[in-house]
C-alpha cells in the first residue's frame, strides 16, 4: 500500500495573482497552519530538513512508518475545533521522523485524495515562500525557496480509490440501507441540528472514528433521510467517492449536497442560495462538461423559493483559484465555483450510466466567497486587482446568521420534497 506512491508536482502561486488578493491570500494560508506547525516548518527550513506531504489516513500511521522504515522524533496532532464540528473535523498531522540513514524529515499526513494533497502541499509551499522569510529572521529567503522547490508530495492511488471502503463507510451503508433512502452529504448535520438535538425523529445515530451516519424518519415523509458526515477532509474525489458509494447501493432515491461555495458571476451576491444544474470540471488544464444527473429538487419549486440555478465549475484546489483561471472559467459560462460539487456530479453520472433507474442529485449552497464584482473588467484593462473580502470569518455575526437562515431554508425546501412524493422526481435537467 505504501511502497509504490505516485509523486505529484506542486507549482507555486504568487499572492498577487490569486483571486483573494495578496493580503487575504496570505491570511488564508496562515489560517491553515497552527503556530506550532509554523514553528516546526521554520525549523525544518532553517536546518535543511527534507519536507514531504503524504496522502494517507492518520489511522494508518503505524503501517506507513513500518513500510518506510521511519522512527518518530516528534508528533504534532491538530487541536480539536473550538466549536462543535463533525464533518471535515480531522486535519493534517505533522511529524518529524528519522529514516535509516539518520536523516530528519518533516512529514505531513493529509487526507488521501490527490486534490487535497495538492491543496495542502500548496498551502505549505506558499507558507515557506511568503511567510517563513518574514516570520523568522533566521529563515532566509534563499533557504525558504530551496525548501519549497525540494518539497515532495506523494499520492497513494490504492488508498484514494478505496476511500469509503477504508473508512468502513461502504460496509456500514450496505448493511443498513433501506428501500427509500435519500442521502444528505456535506453540512446535513448542521442543517438538521435542531431536529437531531430534539431526538424525536432520530431513527439511529452511528458514530465511528472516521464518520457519522444519522438516520431521520420524519412524520409523513416518503423517504428516510440519511445524513453522512465524513470526519476526514471531504475534498475533490473524496466527495465523489462517497457519492458513488451512495449511488451504487441500489435503493437510493436521491443524493443531496448542502454546503457553501464561491461566486464567479457578478450577478450573484454573497449569501444567495444557489443550486447548480450544469457542471464543469477543471482537470489536466482543461474544462470538461459533466453530464448532469437527474435533479432531485424540482426547478419550479426552487425558483418559487428564491434559489438561483447556476452553471458550476469545480477545480482540485482553492490555492489555484487565480484571477486568470476565474476569467477563463467565466468565459466558459461558469457562475459558481468550489472543490467538490462537479466531482460528485461526475461520480453519480458514471454510476447512472450502468443502472436502469438513475439516481437524482441536487445541491443547495450558500455563497460565502466572492472576488471583486469588477474583477474581469479590471483584468481586461490591465488594472491591478485590489484585495477583496473573499473569505468571510466564521466568527462574523452576519455570516453565522446567514448560515442559520440558509439551513432553515434548506429544511423548508427538503420538507416540500419529501413529505409528498412527486411523480416527476428524478427527472433529467437540460
């Protein structure tokens, strides 16, 4: 499992080129690395330690160390979140190890998908290039540049391809599936938090080391709701793998993804609720059009409730969301952007091609990130793009209120769908 990794290349992104703007981009990078991790990174840079990122579950650490004949010198496990969080609650772990030659290596363990490996390795590389020289006097720019250039990222295809299997999620869902299940992934535990806390309609609550599944049997509902919260990073093809497993169960009546995303179109505002209906995927430096699965939510009903349909694009990492790429996506018709939605749509579409009754899929997302509304005009006229409020703080009162409102709105939409069975549910969208 650990003997034949694939190495992926990491290309630096300059802060001024990013859609967040320089200041917000560096603030974002710094927010993804704790003070202890940053100190360890600076030590590694100053002492010319090798720096490597590896994509595997932390639960497999002992097997990783044994296979590569490594000894732990120091381990930094991430602190728990200050607020209650189930989905995406496990963060990368940093450790200093020593190999058989006596070399010290800074090793970073990240969730096992190529996309998240590329994302986090890019975060670490950016921290070395643009933060270490400023934050630590002894870490000269020459050393930082050398460390960034020589950093390696290793991907294990066997682990990534069996993401849900290795979590134990596939076996659990197969064992507990019902005849009329709708799967809610993403922020389902937050959207249904009030119902879950009351416990009246909770049929079962399964909590394991790597995932939770909450089954809800609402009164008069024609479907059972199964909320899946994966504790490891739910990024890129990981989201697609979970959706694929749900679609392959044979009795799935629909898959719904609820989360947040960014807006590219200047016609979409912060805190708008959107539902992508056309899907684009950015892979291997090209835009691919994904055949949309049938929609779970009725378009007319969504329109009546103020939900905006969008053309959506997903790309592997947030770090590569440069002004140039966003402009390219905009010319391809994309209006919203994230790192999961189109991966999910592509996985469900692939399953649907091999079954007689296709599995419907819909998204309900709130817009929380948005570059400057005039970014494309500025680019076209060669004007430097200024910093923008690209990322809203999770401590921001308005942000929290809008997220709560979004979750309540989602419940209203969901109830209108599941209480009375619609004869046209699962119809294909144009």
